[in-house]
């Protein structure tokens, strides 16, 4: 797990993950003022919930995939991957450790988003509140299940074809999965 510790320490030192934490934890409360939530107080809680999950998705797509692709590319270009191969760490194990490192920083995002939605945007009725809690935790689990393989894909593609290709491959699949599935091409 030396590559995991090295990659995690590198990401921690860069501190770019703070932008994601800010985007998910603080920005939804600021974005509500540019929505119609200020004109209609009934729309305030839905605006917070929508902005929170949107920020979590955008942070994962832009920061998460970029970071995963950057790590895969730098591992291949710097010779670090070859070094770890000579020490007995297989290519699959290297991919797993880099994926785990990036995912260590991505995994809290849906949990923060679910927490904000539960604490700040829950319905008042107890029955609706319990369904809201269950829905948010289901969405957090779905988020993790969808983003996990896309982060691994970004790392793997970038280690062979470069960071731009790795990022664009995963970002395109994520955006198509979010929005493109509703379009029909004739």
C-alpha cells in the first residue's frame, strides 16, 4: 500500500480537494439566493437539495476524474509505475491503489450532500422525513456505485493514452449517463 500512501499524501498536500468540500458544503447555501427560493420560501429547501447534489456531481466529474486521470498519467510518465512493477506491485494493484486514493477523497462528497439534505432540506412531516432520509442514503450509495468505476476508468485510460483522454472518457460517460440517456437520435 505504499503507492496508496504516496498518492494520498500527494493529494492531501495539493489541497485541491478543499474546493470540492467548499462546493458541496457551502456553495448550495449561497446558490439558493440566485434561484427562485428567495421569491417563494416553499422552494428554498428543494433549491438547497438540488444545488447540493449538483455540486457533488460536478465536483466528482471535474475534480475527481481530472485527479484520477492526472495520477494515472503521472504514474506512467514518471516511471513510478515501472519502479513499483520491479518491487512486485502488479499493474492491477497499482490501479487499485491509485483508485482507492482518489476515491478516499470522493467518498465523503455524497455523504456530506446527504447530510446537508437531511439536516437542512427535510420535510416537516415525520413520514415524509423518513422517506427523505432513505432516499438520500440510496442516492449516496448510487452515487458511489456509479463514480467508483468511472474513477478507475479515468486512471486506467490516462495511464495508456494521457490525462486528457482519461478525463474526457470518464466525463463523457458520466454526462451521457446523466443527461444523454433521455435523447433519442433519429
